[in-house]
C-alpha cells in the first residue's frame, strides 16, 4: 500500500515532468492536449451545423405555410363566383353573338 501512496504522491508532486526522461512524458502530454483541442473544435463545428439546420428547418416551415396561404388565395380567385363579381365591377357583359370557329386547313408539300 505504501508503494501506491508513494506513486500517487510522485504524480501529484510532478516529478515525472522534471526527471531526465521527462521528454517522452511531455510529448505524450502535448499529444493529448492536441487531441483535446481537436475534439473541442469538432464539437463546436457540429454544434454550429446543428443550429444552422434547425434555423433552415424553421425557415422551411414558414415558407411552406406562406405557400399554402398564397395557394388558397389563388384558388379563391379562380372560383367562378369571384370572377363573376370582378367582371360585374368592370361592367363587362357576355357577348350577344356566339363565337365563330375558324378552321385552317393546310396542304402538305412533297
């Protein structure tokens, strides 16, 4: 048990960082710090993309709702009763003469 206590004490004092062969330890510590920085940067990047996706989904819902509203307005404007009311406002009346059909016949050239 005393070896365990001594090893913990050595680590807490930091002797492994100042010994003669501490270069290996420093390289490993710097490698771990680099990995941690890379992990943090990756996490921030993914969070940023998630926020952007959420914002785009919200915009899609808004545009879809706007599309439905405009489509319903257009459908109301296409109704015969709406067109009849608009025509009455302009004081237009149906023609007394029926339309004439014009037929064009063409001859094929050889």
